[in-house]
C-alpha cells in the first residue's frame, strides 16, 4: 500500500535538514578549487547553523548525518544505474520544491565523484529508521513492504501498516521488475 507522507512544516528539524542541504549546495557552487569533500561541506553547514543558534550541536550532528546519508544514497544510485534522480525518488519531479530539487541534484552530482571512497558506507546509508529525517523519495518498510512517500524532507514515521521501524529506499527500476 502506498501512503503520501506530508510532514508538518513546523518541524524545525525538517526545516534544518532543508537548510543544511541548501548550505551544502551553496558550498559546492562557491568552491573555487577542487571539489571539497562532502563531509567537510556538511560539517561547515552544520557548524554555521549551530553558530546561528538554529540548532543545538547534538541536533546539528544528527541532521548532518541524515543529509549525508541521503546524498550518498542518491549518488550511489546515480553511479550504479546511470539513471537520473527521478527514478531514485520514484515520483514526478514536479512535486518537489524547485529549491530542494536544485540543492539535492547539485550535491548528488558532485558526490558521485567520491563514491569509490564510500562504497561500503553507501550500502549502509540505505538503511532508514523511524524518527530520522529523510529527503524526498519513497521508503519501503522492511517488515511488510508498505511504501511511504515524501515530497519534501520529513521525519520518518513508523510504518502505517505494521508499525515497522526500519525502511529502505528502493529505486523504481528495481521495484518495476518485481
């Protein structure tokens, strides 16, 4: 069963996820030398948000980990399949806010270059847990296979069908073959 997840816009951690993703995109766009490492870009965005008092250090570390996980997962998919992000997200890109799409696409494209270093981490990064924050896409419950769709960043709820807490992002190309 498919279910559309529309997280509350009041969740400041979801907003922080989107802001941190935008900061990472800006760092990629502003880089004058060789492409900086993804973690360094995210750390800079994380520290900036802590300095501004937008997040506690603990919250910022969690959000940074979530952003890195999603970018690595998207970049791994792009590198492995050669497809675009539309298949990774599993729905029409018109549903996604343009600024989030631009940020995610820019950072994911840059990250694809670093995938050799992260192959094992990228496999682990595809694990998602209820309570974490994720970007746009469709997550599938590990327990029952129910899908939860995110059109923007949001907090991952327990599975509406079975209460499961563990999820994976399965690309459209793989689920279409089932």
